[in-house]
C-alpha cells in the first residue's frame, strides 16, 4: 500500500505546561488539497511547524511519504515547500534574484535554476516584475512570489499557512485560482486557514481543529451533511442594525444568528416556530423583509454546529504563534 503524503500520529505539543495540540492524528492523501481549519490559537500553525521540521513535537510523530520528520528531517525538507504567513524572502533582492537564490540554496544547477525561475515567473504572472525589488511589490505579488519560491525545487508537497490573510478581494481571488492550478499539477497541498469560505472552495477534505483537538475530519460535503438540511432560514432585509443579532438570538427556537450585509442566517431546530415570530419581530424593529427562504447548510453552518463557536472568531487574521 502506498504511504500517505502526510501522516500524523498522536501528535502533541506543550509550551511550559500549556498543550497547544493534544494527541491529534490524521493523514493527507497524495495529490489532494487538505484544509486545516480552525480559529485563532487552535493549533494550526503549531501543527504545520512540526510536520515541516521547524518545531519538535512533545509526543507523537509526523511522517512525509513514510519518512519520519524527526529522524529524517533533511530528506523531508528536500521534498516539501513551505509558505509561511509572513514572507521569508529578501526585500533587497529583485523578484528574479530571490528565485535564483532559493534555487542555489536547494543546490539546483545554474542552468536549471534559471530555467525554473523563469517558468515560475510566467506561471505566477510576475514576468513584468522580474527586475523589481521584492520590497516594492504589492502584498498580493509578494504572496505569489513567496509561493513560487517554495516551488523552485519541485516539491511533492507544499504547505500554505493562511495564504490570503491581509490580501484584498482581487488578490485573494487571483491567489485561489493559482492554488487550483497548482493542484492540477498533482502537488499535494496542506492549507491552514481561518477562512471557511476559502476552505470550502479549495479543499477536498477538511480537518477542523479547536483548542488543540481535531473535532471533525471529512469531505466538505460530508461535513455539511452533519447538519439537518431543513433548519436554516435566509432572510433578506432592507437595512442592518448590529443590535439585531443579539435580539434575534433571544427569540424562541433560535440557535444561532449570522448577519452578512443585508442577509440574516438563522439556525433553528423548529423553523415553524421561528417563522411565526420573525415577521412581527422585524416589523417592530422597523426592518422590512425583502425575501425569506430555507437553505441548504453551508460549511459555515456546519462549523458552528460542530464547534459551538461564534463565527466572529474565524475572522481574526492572526494566529497565536508558539
């Protein structure tokens, strides 16, 4: 039987008595985009650092294509690419020179690293910026170049740590398209993110980690099916009052409320009860209902159902490092 691309067995990490991850186990299939989804401080980056050999586990072990990370660290690092949340490239070097330098570090022959660098500039739409200093690039271009640099030595696995954090909408969309294109080349992608919509769009399977424990791991569709399909209500309204969320949450049979622009998402175990009270309540609040519909569960709904966490926790951009 072929070894999984990544295998984690009973992994745990303690920082001065605080257990950041608590005996987690999972495997990543060769060629898939695997999402590691969780809120701030859940243990995502700590897990990534252990798998990539940047940190030591207190207990347990991680394997890359059957090779122990702790015992065969050099082999592992030769076969993976790591894209940290904060770029590790050199601001004083040009776009092209950064790639050439990374190729040197990995021991690529001069002719090969030049050819590889130029191909990556083309693949990542950076050809016109080849002579621009890294420090002068936009955030989106810096992120693209950081991913390109991690691919210089043609790794079998690439680790992306919160790849779209801090990017504008257009740059985030462009980067997700590049990740999809990269997936078509059969590279295994390990993606840590707090962005639920991003995980749903990109990943074949997702592990949800909360407080150092994996509470669910499955395909996106299977995760959504853990939530009954008939308990979601979508209400489009003419205006948004931030106080509505708290007020709606206190109504009978309402389990959770999400406000998104001019849309209210209500989770309930008894929609009939909610439907009998919502119209009059919103009328009292002088809020006009434009439309009202039931909805199939989203990954956001499944996440809330599985974790019990408020969705606002997932909007924190920075993860506690350690």
